[in-house]
C-alpha cells in the first residue's frame, strides 16, 4: 500500500502490520485511526530521539543547517532534517539541477535568512566565489578571482564528454592527470560562514579574507571583499582547515601544526602550536594535503580543539584568550598507529553530548588497513582499564575490515560520519590499480575515474559505542555499496545514510538504513557530469540532496508525490 511508504519513519517499519496485530478483527476505519495514532506517536518519539545526544548549535556560525565543512564545529556530517525516501529508479532530467560554477566547489554553505526570508548558498572554487539562489539553485552573484585562469562551460563540457566516452585505461588516466593539474593552483579550500553572513576563506598563500554582500539586505547583491588578515610571520605551512569556537573566535590549523585564532573582525589574534610539532615542516609524505596535519580541527562547546597530526591525536584547550597544551587545562596528546606513514585521512568527529554522555572523539588511524579509534575527550573515568597495548586515553579500537571483502588495505579520505553513538566509514582504496600508475596517483582512480567498475572501491562500515559496557562494537557492513570519493551524510530525522555512489559506470545516490545498513533505495543520476569528486553529500533545509562535481554543483529534486 502507498500508505506504508509515505508514513515510513525508519525504512523498515510497517505501521499497517502493527495496526493489524493490535486491532485484530476491528473495522478498517478503526485500524486506520490506530495507524494514524501510531504515526503521531512515532513521529514524536523519533523527534525526541533525534534531539537526544545532539551537539549544541554554535551561535556564532550561520543560522543554517550547513555553515562549514561537515555541518558544524563538531564535524559529525549528520543533520536535523529529513532526506528523501523513495523507490530505486533512474531520475528524470527535470529532477536533476546542474549548475556550472567552475572547478573545485567541494562544498557550499547555507546562509542565515535575509530580511526578506530568503537564503543563498555561498561557495568558492578555483576561479570564483558565487552565491546560488536557495530556491532555484541558479547563480545569482559571482566574483571572479584575480591572477588565476578562468574556466568556462565549453571547457567543462569538453572534459565531461571525454570521460563519458572513455574513463578506463591508460589514455583516460592521462586525461585525468591533466585535468587534475589545474588543482595545483587551488588556494582556498577551507571556508566558513558566520552568523553575520560573512564568508571567510583561508588562502594557502598565507592570508584569510572575509567576504559579504554589497547590500546586506539583498541576497542577489554583489559579493564584496570586506577585509583581509595576513598570517603572522611566526606561522608556517598551508592552512588545513577553519572552525569556530563557541565564544566566537575563528580557529585555523596549518599543516605544520600551528594554531591561529582570530576575532572575526580581525582586531585580535592568538597563536599556538601542537605538541610534537618540532620538525613538522620536513614531515610531508606526499604533495600538498599530506603534511604533518592533513585536516581541519573539531571544536566542542567547552573549548576543546581536536586535531589529528601525522602520528598523534591532540586535544588543545582554548582558554578564551589563547591556546593551552597543559594537561591541567584539559589538553592531551597521544600517539596512534601509523604504519601507512601518511597519518589519518579523517577530520576528527565528536561523539557524545549531554550531562551523562560518554564524551568521545573518533578518527581513523594511519594503518594500511585502518582502524576506527575512539578517545575519551575529557577526564578518563577512574574505573577505566586501558585497552591492551594502547594509551589509557583510547576508549575503543576496532579494525575496519569491510566484512567479507577481506581487504588487506583500506583507507578513507573522508571524515568519520557520526550520529548519536554510531560512527561510519567508507573505503576509498581503488581496486585493480594499473601497474603503470604510481602509488601517489591512485586518487585519480577514485576521482575522475571513480565510477568505473574496474577501479571503484566498495564498502561502508558502521561501528557503535555501547554506553553500558563502555566498548566499541561492530554494527554492520554494506559490501554492495560503493562510495568512491564523496563524504556521506546522515539524516537524524528519518535515520538514513546518504552518499553518492556508482553502479554500471553511472553515478548514483545511495540511501541506507543507518540502524542496520540495509540499502533502502538508489537513484541513478547519470554520467560523468555528476561525479562527486571528493565533495560532501549535503542536505538543505528543504531536504534536497546537493553536492559538487569537478565542474559545477548538482542538486536532486526528486518527485516523490506519487509514492
């Protein structure tokens, strides 16, 4: 019956079956009334559950679902909005919105509401900053960047056509390498949108710029540079991420382990440095992006700043006026396994909120077949017994196996996705790597060529923290699902994990039940125009999926009215 699908809260719940059991031989009218009552009760129950163990909103970030990478200062990649529920099918052309924005729009951030009730998406890439209209998804304002090459739709369409016709073999790999070369000049990956609708961009050349509207009341007004902050001379290394403290300071981390805090108006700043960072400038293991620090920090409401460096997991304490690595202030640093040699590819994700919560931070480590590692964020419980062979700070450690695949190498370039006490990771290690391709070029096979069945990796694995036994446990593995390069996201409202995957050399949206990993439905989106290319799978306030490609932005607007 259509009723079952349209009122489904979790993908495996049948209210009609429950009503039949409860009502016995009552009339159909009575059964329908009971079903309605069950739906209302479960809606309330689901909302209450989704409200529990959720990180507090940072009031200094934009009042929206997605003001910075991974959705908030906590870096969880889970949102309080319901995503789509549907049957598996190929989307019609009118259900897919593609907007050319130029290269490298890995993420966009949603503005607060303007005075007229409208919102926009702010984003930037290799050659421009844009605002997209929240309703139409069309570009409404553009600021082209100086001193970089500009890319038009004809060049993008030429590359798309090439990969549609050939995304396998030596020549496709060469084409992918050439396309990737333009990213060498990408200077501004890490961005943040604050409560004043100011868009901050950290440039790897050593400065941060703040952009805003020429007319703050007009969503379509011109994008305007408001101010610039040059990094102090004592800081070195490219910026590896931006975040914001809960008392309103911007925080940046560099690949050499320097911390920089700035007031958003740039009137004051503070500098710190991670423990064990001596000689970090000489510890890059590959090109840009593989320095001693590779990812952004996570920040909690009490001033804890969490950073994964090449061999250590760190907590730095923000005192309100500076950084502290003193254990008396709650700071710590502990080593993790790094046999792979390149450190963790994950942004730390925070888990556990509330007075009685087990407060943890999770990462994947640097082993060739990575582990999921959970650390006590604050004071270690007095009764806690250290895990064998691990620092006492480690609360849990389990290998990522991807189940029956029995892979010897598993690595992820994505943050650990966290919702409640669940944590999920994906496999980004390409299969069947050609003999002629250097190790460092393996990312070409999951980026430009990621949908090709010969190379696409498979596997999503979820773990759960058991608050009763204080143990990290395996939850499920989805071996049939491929997530070549995207960052997945969870809807805390309908309990679905969404990611951009691939089937039969076509890009897809995959939807899994967060509780048990069962695939619920998938959309076939299409060919190489819809490659996610390391971007985040995002949900907007209307529950629509959107993400970036090598050449533009995609938003899915499926028609679910006839389900």
